C-alpha cells in the first residue's frame, strides 16, 4: 500500500470511543467545550469589528511551498478550510505508514494571515476517518487554541473564528486525546501571522518541519508499519524526518535557489518529543527569529534550537553555488534516522568567498601513525556511511536485475558519501569501485569488506589506500543486493552475489 487515498470508509455512526474522546476533551478544555457530533452551535459574535474590511479565502500550500507574502495593508476576514484525512503514505523507501493529516500532508498545509485578521476556520473530518480530531493553533487566544471548539467526528465539520492578535510563526496540531499519539502520527503544521508592516523582503521562502515517528519495525523495515506506543512513551523514535518522510528534500525534491539570493526558512518542530538543533551545513544564519517571534534577535548563528511544538525563522544570503545540507545536528538523527535535506544553489563560482580544494598532497607528520589523516576524514563521514534502508522481504529467487535495483537503493543511502554517486571515490582517500580489481577479483573478500570493514592499507588498481572502512550496518540480503549492484555498475560486469554467499562469509569470519 502506498496510496494517498483515504483508508476505506467505515460506518458513519459515532462509536463509544468518540464520545469518550469528547468527554476527555471537555475535561481538558472545560465544560463549554465542543458540541456533540451532529449538534450545530450557533454564531456567538457580538457586533462588527470596524478594523475588518472585506473577505478572502486563505491560500494554503503543501510543504516546502509557502503562500505569497501579504501585500494588503488592512485586516480582513480570512476563510481557512482544512480537511483531516487518515492516509497511507511513504515514510521511507519500501516503508508505508498510516498518517493522520491536516490536508492529506505531513506537515499540514501552511496557513498565512495578517496581524488583525479575523480567521473563520473550518475543520472537516473525512467520512473514512476512524478517529475524531480537532485543532489547537498556537496563534489562537482562546480555550485550547481552538481545540475546545473544533472537536470533529468522522464525516462532520466544525467552525470557529478567532482574531489573529499576535504576529509570529506558530505551530498547530491536533489536541484530541490521546494527544501525543495524534501528533506522533503527523498531525501538525505552521500558521504564520505576518506583522502589519510585513516581513523583510527575501527572494525565496521555504516551509520545513521536523517530526519524530515511532514504528514497531526497525528503521528501514519494509511494509506498512504500525505505531509503537511503548517507543513513543520512552521517547525512542525510529525515524526523525523533515516534511514527513526520509529523503523528502533530496534529489529532485531538494530546495532550489541561486547565488545572490536571500532565503528564508520557516522551520517548525512538530515533535511530539524531541528538540531539534537546526543547522544548514556550509551556511550561517544571518538572522534568527528565535521561538517563532517577529524580531530577529540573533545574527550570524550556526545552529538554532527549536523545541517540540516550537518554531523559528532563519534568513541567510547565498554567496557560492553547491549543495547545502539541512540537518538536525544531533547527527545520528540526520544520518541514521532521516533528518536530512538539501538546498541546491546554482550560479557562478565566487573564489573570494570559497576557493574549493587548493592543495591535495600527502602529509605524514613525524608523530603521526599511518593513515591518521584518512581516519579523521572517514570518521567525519561516519554517520553518512551508516544510513541503512529497509530490510527487504525474504523472496526465494530474486533476479539479478531486481537485486541490482534494490542494491542501488542501498548504495545511494549508505555508500555514496564516500564512494560517490559515480563510484569513483575520492582520490587518495576512498578507493574507486568503478573498474576496481579489488572488488571484482575476489567476491568473498568484497563481502568481508562490507560486513567486517577494512583497516589499513589496501591496493586498488595499483594504488595504495590507507584508511578505515567501518562495517556497514545492513542485513545479509542488503549486502547481497548492494554488492550485486556495484559489481554491475560504473562499467563493472560480474556475477550476482547471493544471500547464501553472504551467510557463509559471515559464518567463516565468526569462526576465525
């Protein structure tokens, strides 16, 4: 299953647990909480706000897109409509998850209004949903941030209004009991209340939100994964991702900008548990609007902390081209759990700002042990090497072509950082796989290199490489797949590697 369609419809009758959730909601948000499903509440507005002029529908966007800046200089009535859907979507390659969403997306749709606007909010719960839901917008001044007025059973719609009194970047999320589970399943997003005078002009704006997910299966274990309550309570996430899935912001989906432009990122942290250390590798934040406020209170910042249920705005200029990596700087989350994205910047080189590599020479200090330079470089990329993908299902007879295709997926998530997408490696540091006699001449040795790692000098195509390759944390089927791929890619031609061969090499190594 990997569809964006809602899950199959069940009975529209409101079950007992929905009424129980209603009672819990009233306990949390007060006796004047939401009406029972099917009972409409009348309007309670008193008078007319003289500041409100006209009416418009909110422009809602899917991450990483952001609605355009607001150019009007008066407050208006803004009608915002979001439909709650429970949908099966991709969490990682080969891994599906039943997300609970605002608008069918994780994070939910970006909402942009102006300070002083009157927001008429409509929350619709798709008839196929199994659960009631509501919404708590941190931008709302009122009971539960709107949660008390928006409890909505499957097949129903709720409406409430609020005035956007305070400018800032705010998180919204579901607050139906059990609140942690609803948020852990993806029910969060951002609402920007622009100050009356607007925000400083930039060339590009992006919407990125971090979340931690808790699955019964390990990272990369294939199939439709259920939510794991015990992991969530213990705060041991299986995945930590940007914009709802592993690799949501890499490759063709990477953010795009140009040299000379100024970028603003609206960054939120849905949680439900972890604090984020947001960092862009190779860039410095010119301005940071801490905790979602509208005043740039820090400048020239390397990493900014964003708590669960919090946000920040960061701005920075782009001086040089290249790929800049977005991470949670709790690095095992980035390289082993998915909290990694890319900003690809195109344009002319700026050698005054960054020269690129100027010298590539051998250095052996008098007190240095052999290979220490390589060791340091390898250790700096250790996290990237350990990024493993899903365990493939046990299939009796995979063809060589299928094994290669699966192996390519392993390679691009686990091996490319050192050996490069082209298989050419890095001269003097990481040996090439393309045309490698070391790889092609001895299949068991190649298997041991992946499963046991390598330390010390190795000769590849007549050149000596002295470094460390750690064991790769993947299962035997993934080892067979990735070796089949590299032995038949980059101009190589060789036999497939089987799972049985990997088993035998592991067993032989264990007995020695």
